[in-house]
C-alpha cells in the first residue's frame, strides 16, 4: 500500500481489510502500520468496501472474494487476487459476472501471473553490483517502473517459449512473464541507477549503458562475440532486404535492427499483412521512416526486375513468361535483384523454404567472388565452453580437396571479422595418416593446398574430433603439430558430417547458433533456416551490413 501511495494513489481512497475486518478509526488491535490505513468509515464487511471499488488487491486466502461482490465493482475493475495457491477468486468466476474485469493471480496457469521472480533477482543484482548499503524505496519504485515499461515493450522471442503465442500489452498481458529474458537488462540497471541517485551506492557504475550491455551478454551469449560486428555495422548503416518480410520472427528482428541502428531494413511482402502483423506484435517501426516496404504484388519496378532476371537466365531455359512468374512469386529473387541493381546492399532469406532452393535463386543472379570457384556455409555454436565454427554445414555434399581448402580459407577470413584468430582442424576418422582411404587422403590434400595459399594460417590435420578438442592428446599423438590449443574452426570432410556435428553439439550443449554464413558469392547474401530465432536474424543482419561495408570499400579502392 505504501508503494501505491508513493506512485500517486491518494491514501484516502484506500480501504483495507484484515482477518478481523475493516481497518476503521478506533477499531483497536491494529499495529502502527495498520493504524495509518484506518479510515473514518461505517463500512464493516468486505462486501461493503468492494462495492464500487476500482481495484481489489488481495494477499489473503482462497475464495474470500465472492462473485456477487465482484458484480458490484466499478466499470472495468482491476482484480489482483494474489493468494497462493488458491486466489481470492478464480479468473473464470470473476469473468462470469464481470466480463469487463482485468484480473491477475499468482498462478502460472492463468495470464498475468504475479511472481516474486519478476523483481527480487534483479533488485538484488542491481543492489549488489553498485554495493548498495540497503534496498530503499527509490530502488523498489525504480524496479516497479521498469517492469511497467517492459510490459509495454514489443514482443521478443518470448513467444517461442510460450507455445508460439505473441504477448502484447493488454488484458491478458498486464505484466511481463517471469522468464522474460529482458528483465535482467531492464530492471537491474534501473535499480542500480536509483541506488546511485539516492546516495547509497558504495561502488557507483560510471557507464550505466556499458553495464546494461554487459548484462545482455548473460542473455544473448552471442553478444560478446558480435560486439565488434555491431559497432562496425552502426558506423555506416547499409540497406538490408528481407525476402520473408511478412514473417513474425523477421518483424521482431527488424524492430531490434532499427533500435540498434544496425541497418536500414527493406521488407518484401504484402503491405496489409506486414502492417497488420506489426500492429499485432505491438512494434513501433513506421513504414517510410524506419523501414522501406516493397509490395510483392504491385511494385512499379516489377517489369525492370523480370526483364533483368530474364536477361540473366534466358540461356538457361527461362522464358519471358517464366521470368515474370518466378519474380512475382519468389521474394528471394526480388531481394537478390534489388542487391544486384544497387537498391539494397545485402539480403537475408531462408526463414521459409529450402536452403538449396534459395541458393539456386541467388546463384542465378550473383556471380562467385573473384578467385572463388563455389559456395560453402559456416555455422557457429556458442556454448559454455566457448565457440566452435563448422564448415561446410549446408552447401557442398561431398566437396573435393580443392573445395575444402577454398572453404577453409574463406571461413578463416570471416572469423577474423569477429576478432577471432582462427585455429583450424581438418577433421576425419583418421589421425595424421593412420588411415589412407579416400576421405582421409582428401583432407591431407586439402591441408597441403591451404598451407600453400596461406602459410601463416594456424591449421593442422587430418585429425579426429577429440584430437582437435584436446591439445594434450594432440601433442601426445603428433608432437610436431602446428595447431596449438583447442581448435575453433572444424572443417568436415562432407556435408553429412558437418551438419550432424553442428546440430549435435548445439542441441547437446544448449548452444546458440550463428549462421549459417554463406561464403563465396560476390554480394552480401545469407540464407538462414526455418529454425532461426529473431536474435539470429539480428546477428546475421549485422554480418550482412559489415560485408556490404567491406565490399563498398573494396569497390572504392579499385
């Protein structure tokens, strides 16, 4: 009650009730705190004080608030029935007599669960991080305001954790859910700031923004690795086209991209669908201001697009009519044509559909990078042991030694964009010549090619997976190894091994994926998978943007 008053509620509007009845002036048997809320009133029962009330707040016993009492409350009453495990009234009973009511309970099986887990961990975190001498009212109020602000923010990947439901502020989503990962980064900094502002912090934090960013690394384990990529992306915002602009996961990611200043998004799709879904998700982005919208059904550039596509593919059996139909029905082609024409700087696709279909569309428009003969995909997995990158997880079914060497060099270059020094292991069922079959020999030959092209790259092989992981084992088996420490780039002999290995490590260790990162095309373009989260889309947007910057700089240099 004190907190409600501190937030602006008038004390005279509060009527309180305990197990002995209404708190009224002169009642007796009241401690000093209850005395402060005793009122000069003739009301003596719960039914009397509930009559006409706007809000009911209960922390008492199950079933004490009767449906007939709820029926007498003011229009659109707010009912906070917080007794556990049985609330003062069940939501279905309250809504049966008052369909207009807004109700919260302490139960996880109903919407609007009020749970101490929403605040205690983050109050303690903020207090401890600044060395607060106590937890004062200012800190608690800061926490309350931060919770209220978070409830009104647009949805994140939280919907995935709740059966695909997308939470949006309203009757069924008054407060954040207890396991919303954003609670840490929103609440703890506010509590810490309040402690500093009220003069009780013994270890003030000089940069609260950096503190918030550090906390974010506990939520998104990709944050630390992606930090230099994000910073570079922000330095020169590029235009990124999203082929599946109607998808919820893309829209959620694009809001983050806008907020972070990573790129200027171009959404491809049907305007009515995109705008309706933006509203449904409660997103703040504005068409024509924060992002561009390309209408897949009615764009004045359509004729230019299909004619250009036909010119590129007419020698591959694509007729004018086929070109029209494909460009109209394949948003990946539109995104690729936009990049090829300079209307976008890079693209993201793959949230819907098959990887190799998307790759075929991109290959019909883009060439290979100079000096490169093909494409390959690299995927990273971040877990508690660090980060591992796998090649080739999505493209080449059974690559030759030359293709493996080429993919290895491309992947090593991209690791350096993350600020990671590549340590490469060429994997096999063989350890340093213990087998001489075709697969092992292929990896041995790939090593020779890589060393000839990049003598300074730290690489060795062929070796088994445990040998790549365990430096001591590797030293014992092959003391003259040129690979020191644990490998961070695992190059597999074929697609099966790479894809199985990457997915097995990701799932078994609870890891977070980055990628797949498509390598080898002459334009910044990446094909994700239907399993991608919005965070993965955000990360790949930053990577696309940085690649676009690098290519632009190379073009200027030429």
